[in-house]
């Protein structure tokens, strides 16, 4: 069976079948169902070599990263690698050291003859890096929260809405003094999560005290320092919401060091739902961010941009938001009554 047989059986064009096989979002759900049914009925198995020839030269997709959280990076890489395997694309991974020259990093990627590049945070907010890549004809997609850039394709979650929902959840449990640990200042998500926290406080008529906000940078050690700062307040907060799971885990460790019971004396919440959230005690209440799905979708988006370039079609800049989920475990509870 060939792709032409599938197209005839489904009553669609060969290009539509190709788009379904490659997971492109431009295909209507009803059409996708018809094509999927035809593939099953004909027992059609796409041939990777044929797919490469049908789409022109094999796609070479770069992933430039500077992610401080190993668990997040691992999940991100798994999703990207899986999707590249499905569409028979090559994934070239390059680390970008903090403080290194961004334009030089772009030139290194360009020298590898890449067709597209995925930029996890915070690199998707670097205009010089993005401009250098795009000037060389490289398709670019930013992942995670980015500062508004209508001409740049992106995929992420609503960090503001997620942080607001978690803060509302803690308020709903009865907490009125809620501490917050920020992320790294050059990540757009850090500001959005802080704004979401403050918005929820304002909606509940609670003051946004500067002393209840401590600086972190998404690392465990920064979370320890920030938690110590918040726990030294008098009165101390009854709940602490950290901008990622690493810093939330550090907050639980600091609470134990102060002989505080979590969650009876202190509720703790995190963000991301990395594997760490279920390997500490108590298990962490957190926001689930679909990291692997995000990287898979980033590959799909950049592949679509590359195909449009090859076909001479007008450029598109899709902006997609994935759903987040508040996952409640054992690290939060109503505040202890004095």
C-alpha cells in the first residue's frame, strides 16, 4: 500500500494524508479521522525514506537550550526526540552557557545547515539571537512563556493564569499570608507567575506585601535561601508558593529544618510537576505543565514552518497555549488555627 492508495480510499489529496501522518494541526478533525480510518483499514505503514523524499531534503532541527532544571530538560528532550523520530527529522542539540554570546551561538547553529531551531526559555526572549537565525532563513519557534512577539511562532501555557489559580487555591484553603518565591528574572514566566500571584491576592482583598516575596532563580539552592528569608518573617507565612518544583522542594527541606510540619504548620506549592514532585515527602501540590507535549508541538510547528518555506507559501507565526492542571497532593492543607 502507498500513500496514493490511502488518499484514494479516503477521498482526499496525497498532501492531506501526508499532513495527517506528520501530525500537522492544519487538518480538520473530521478529515483526520477519515484518513486515520483509511490507514487502519489498508494497514498502511509510512516508509521513512519515502516520507523524506516526498518532503524534500530531510529536516535538520536544532534545539538550543540553557535550562537550569535537569528534570525539565530531560522531559523536554524526550518529547522533541520522539516527535523528530515520528517525522524522520534530525534533532541537533546545543547547549548555550549563561553569559555566552548569543549571536555567536546563532552562527554555530547556522553553520550546521539547520532548517529550523527551537528555543526553550529564556532564549526565546533574545531578539539578537532570533534576528540572526531568521536573517539566515532559519525557521524559529519559542517555547514556554515569552514576551509578546507577533512575528515569532511560540507555544507555551498561561503562566499568569496558572499562578493565579494556585494562589486562589491556597486562599480557598484559608491562607491569608502567602509567601512567593520568584524565578530567574530574565525568564518571562517569572514575571507572569508573580503577576498571577498578586492578581489573586488583589481579587481576594489581601495585601501584596513586599516582604512576602523572595527572589529565587529556579535552582534548589536559591529556593533554600528564599525559604529561609520567608520563614524568618514575624509573623511567618502559613503557605509558600514557589515558581518551580525545585524551589518548592527546597522550601519543604527548610521547613523540616525549622521543625515545621508540612502541611500542618506550612503549606507548600510548586510549579511544573517534574518527577521531583512525587519523589519528596510530602508529595508536592503543583501546577502540571505538559513539558513533553510542548516540545513535541514545538517540533510540529517548526516542521510546518520549514515546509511552508520549501513550498514558497506565505509565512505563518502560530501561537499556541496548552492546558495546565493544578495537581493537589499532600503538601497543602488549611492553616493551623492558633
